[in-house]
C-alpha cells in the first residue's frame, strides 16, 4: 500500500469523533469564526453551502474545525459571507 493510499484509508476510516478531538486550535478558531459570521448573517449551513458551492456537511465539518481548508475554499466561504477573507482570521492568526 502506498503512503498516499494509506493516508486516505486512515482518513476515511477514522471516526468523526476522533477527527474532532484532534482538531488544531487554528482550525477550530477559524470554524468558530465562520459559524459566528454565518449566524450574524442569518444564514443556515445549507444556505451558506449553496452560496459557496460547498456541501452542507462540509460546511458543518469546517465549522467544527475538522478540516484544514485551502485558500480557494476560504475565498468561496468569505465571498458567500460577503466579507473579506482576512476578516475570517481577525484575532486568530
């Protein structure tokens, strides 16, 4: 089994609770910031997902800090929240 395939297999078989417990502090803080901005805009996770082109479950995982998301995803979420990407990191980084 290749190293990349092993990593994917582990990621797919790791229970969700384990991923949540292992969330990095910056991922968790970023997720909390996104959740706060979403709620301030009176958007549901489904509405934010539609506006950003992401799935509702992925939005939930981001908000719980379960993913180290990329720049393009951050840009899509910021645009959907009608805010600057830098605002997502205020007080975090």
